[in-house]
């Protein structure tokens, strides 16, 4: 006889997620991901000037901020055939990589670490031992004994106050926590240092885009004037500041984030055998890859867009844009073509129709429809997107930076490639690609600064700004390899206005419910497909949290 377990709200994510589980003998036997919020930004965009779309679209999310703005602009520029200056592309590249790294650092320290790291146990640690372990992992200057002791003081005050604040409701006495106290203390110290790091590194967005979250952008380029003789534009002072931010970002991910993830996952090796999601992975290329139109036509990317299907992680299959469709069979929507049919995004419809019970309710998933998430599919496949898809696709294509890093990590941890499709593997892949992106940022920044010295300061192309230069009817698509995976925006224009606008978002893919053939999305699959996923205490579902958090869920994005 199985027991019902509900996690609602599932916290330390963006937006509202409820997970319903059936458990038996301390194992998860079935799972349902229920997104309990509706947004409707796609419908808000209909009828508007496409040059304004990014402003609205960017508000889909404040975590992967910039990402939806970039994807929107890429889609509109595709529709009207709008080329942009090289410097505008480089600014977008720098901003995209910056948000990816910040988002990944937030994920590991603020959103997932407390599933693995025990704040209460950190109090029992010897600060000198924590400092010693820290200095054995890297040369990070924040690993002193003093830094560890200070963290302990801070945490002690919080615990003694009886108001645990952000640490309230942690399952601190759960036997699943396995780190030595000194490692707990080291990680809590880095949890706090990660906050300071993020505040500094995201200034790159304020320099290029005036603010963060939701920096300013522009169809046809960027709204970022470059003039070395003007105090208010990108000038030598700003270039020096940007250079320091890029260097500091690389230092933090190389000396803190990646060594922490490798070390912590080394204590939880069994999690490379737990939480495998659908063995179908899809990506355009490395993190931060973006562009207008069919990704098969992008120029200059090192990798081909593609998929790894049916568990064969060594043989890439070419990507076909026309195979992306969305179902609503488990979502509270209507389609004019019928609830069991799929629609391609350019013809997509967002007609909300809530048919679930009125709250408070006990169970949602005993009805066919139980979520506000649509169910995107690639042809007839339920696929997984995200850092793990990017890293394994790059590995399969022999990308040297990825092969070197992944081979070294797998050797150190003693795991096989197939085990990367797991709760621990997804977390590790995210940290790895952060290091690769930080290194790439150095090259992109050097290119950008070098071009300025050669007099290239153009950031905007005025040629297609006026709607009179646009076709009467057009459609376009933009793609971005966003923090949580492959993002696409699909726009149809008519007489200078948006006729239809559809977003197919990373968490929409991963959090999707059942499609008409009963296939689960990645969250559900990772929890329930094996029927062996542990759940030792139904009142403290720590193991389920570890797996769901490993996708870095963003339900605000998923439903948009
Ligand atoms: Ni709201 Fe986003 C990312 C996008 S997620 S976080 O990454 O697009 O589904
Ligand atoms: Mg959508």
C-alpha cells in the first residue's frame, strides 16, 4: 500500500511548485510535478510593437534575468532580418555568460547546498580544520581560520536567537547529511562569500545595461554607448572595472565553486546512481550559445546543435527545429485543435482553463490535468535540457575543453559517463560549465576591448528600426542556452505588430507533466521512473528535494 507524500511549496526555487509522490518501502513509486501558478506573459505580448517585446518578456524571470530579453530580441531580429554590429553581439555574449555564472552560483550555494550541507553541524566543527581542508582544495584567500571562526559566530548567533530565518525548516537531524563538520563549515562560509561575490560580479550588467535585474537592451544592437572621451559611457574606467569583474569571476568559480562541488559530491557518490532523468538530452551547444533563426545555420559556434537519444551518450543526432511541439494533456489549457493534439510553437495557443479543485485541496494528480506547465516534446520524445545536456553533447562531439574537464572529474570521482545523468551529475555539470564560461569570458572581453582600441564603437544598426522597412507578415525564432537549458521564443508579426508569441522554456521541458502517451517530464522521471529513488522519511523528504533541486527549477519561467 503506497503512501501519499506532498511537498508544497517546494522551497528554494523561483516560483511555485508542488510535488506529489506515491511512496512505498522508503522508495518513490510515482511522482507528479504540479506547477500551481499561472502567468500569461505570452498573451500580454500579443498586439504590441515587437521592439518592445523584450521589456515584457524579460520580466518572465528575475533569476535568469536578461535571458528572456535576449531570446526575445533574437526572435524579433530573425523575423525582420535585422543584422547587429559585432560589438553588440560581444556585449550580449558577456552579459549572457555573466548571468549564467551568477545563476549557477546562486543555485549551488543559496538554492541547493543546504540539501547536502548541514548548517547546524557546522557549529561543531574546528575552524582550523575547515581552513586546512579549504587550503587543500585551492588558493582561495577566503579560507582562513579567521573566516571559518567568523562564520561559526554568525551561525551560532542565528541558532541561539531561536529564529533560524532562512535556515528554518531544514531537516537538520536527517541521517542523509553525511559531510564531516569541517566541510559543512567550509561550505557555509562559502555560502556567505557567494553572496558578496554575486553582488560584485553582476555589476557587469549594470555597466552594460544600466541596472540589474532586467538590464536595458535594444532590438538592432545594444543601448550601450562606447566613447572613450565621455565620462558617462563605456570608457577606459569602465573597461578597467569590467576587466576586474571578469578576472574575479574566474577566480571564484575556479577556486571556490568548482572545488566545493567536486569535494561535496565526492562525499555523496551514491547520488551518481540516483535521479537519472529521461535518457534523451538536447542542446544547441555550450552554455550561453544564442542566436536568431534555425540553430543549424548559426556560424562560428564550435559545436553542432543536437540530441543524445535513448541513453546513447556517445552518438549525437542532428537537431531539427520542426520537431519541437507542445502538448497540454496534463496542463490546464484548451487547444482549438483538441486537448490530445500537439501544436508547434509558431501556431501555439495559450488558452488557460483551470479545471482542478478549489484550494485547499489534498491531491491534484488524480485528474488528467494537474499543472500549469505545458508539455514540450521533441517529436515523440520527452527530453531533458540543461547543463548536463550541454556537457554531454559537447563531450560526444569531442570538444577538447569539455573532454579534458569531464574525464578528470570522472577519474577523480570514479564514475562512468552514464552516471552523469543523475542528481549529482546535474549539479556537477553546472559547476563545470561555469568554469568553462568564465574562461571564455576572458577571451570575449579581450576581443571587445581590442576592437574598441581599433576604433570599433558601433553598437546599434539603425537600418531596420522603422516598421516601414519590415515585411507585412513575418515569423522568427530566437534560441538561448539559458542557465537551466534550451530556451526558445517564437514570434509571428503582422503589419508591424505581434500576432502570436510563444515561449518554450527550459523548466517547461523539465517540469512537464504526462503527455498523451503517458511519458513523464524530467522531474517526474528522475523521481519515479526507477521506482528505487530513496525517501527514508516521508515527513522529511530530503532525498526528493535533492533530485528536484538538481534541475534548478524555475516555475515562473516554466509557465511564463
Ligand atoms: Ni526563471 Fe530561466 C533559465 C529561462 S528557466 S530561470 O535558465 O529561460 O526555465
Ligand atoms: Mg509557452
